């Protein structure tokens, strides 16, 4: 950053390499504010987003929404991996973990192994149930019947994990507009993998 064009002798001098380039620099008025707009810069390393709203409360909400959207883009660029959204990941994990939990029997008491479950089994089962908070909350926020939708979504993922011919159902997620289940990969409902990993880790929590 060049703060002054004056040399130690008091003369003004500059190097051409330090100058920027833009197609247009204009001063424009937006409401009661005068803003300087720089359009078409040679180096596109940053941009400004101007938000306008009826009041401060609306502007704060808009700012949070834009910040969340930019954070999603940043997560995608950092992780470079995507997963299907709409509760698909959480529901698939719920179905898989519930099946896995049934295999964690008490190996120290083989004579009652079929009846006595281990503590690990209970922990895995509870974590599997906790994962369903995501699709249930999504359904409730969209004013849909969360019980019916989540049960239907679990049925889709159970078929995908138990029937090889129905593996395409693993992309099934919530369609909160129609209140149904759809292929969210085709619908373009995706999320960065990093967000799911952080959510399920000790740092993110459930």
C-alpha cells in the first residue's frame, strides 16, 4: 500500500508498477450515501457487497445470510468435496449406525450375549438417534410433518443399504418445498463435506 506519492525531498513521484487499473471509477449516490464504485479492476481479488434494507434489523439479518452463504462457498473451496444435503447424510448414518449397534453385544458373557447389550451399543444407538435432529429440524422449520417425512427418508436409506439394486436411493433427501423425498443430488441440494465432519466431531458436537 502506498500512502504518499511524495519523496523525501518533497517531490511527487511514483512507479507505474504500483498503480492499479480499472475500467471505471465513479462516485454514485445510494439513498443518502455517496459511494465510490470501482468497476472492472485488473486484479479481481476482492469485491464489495452493498446491502440495503428498510431498517437495521433487516440489514443485520441480510448481513448474516450473506456471511453464511460466503462461508459455505469458502468451505467448499477448502474441502473440495461435497455431500448431498437435505438430511441425507444424517439419515444414512442413522440407519447404518443402528444396524452396527446391534452387532456390539457383550462378548464377555457369551451365554447371555443374545440378551445383554454392551454399553457401547447403547452409546452408538443414542448417537444414531441424535443425528435425526437435523432432518427433523429441517422439516419442522418448513412447517412439514417431521415424523412422516423422516420415517419415509429412513425407509429410503434402509433400502439403499440393504438392496444392491436400490443403491441409487442413497441420494435421497428432504424436499421441503413439496413435503416429499427426492434425489437431492439431481436437485442440486449439496453441502460441503467439511461442515458435516466438523458437526460430527468433538469440536462441532451434535
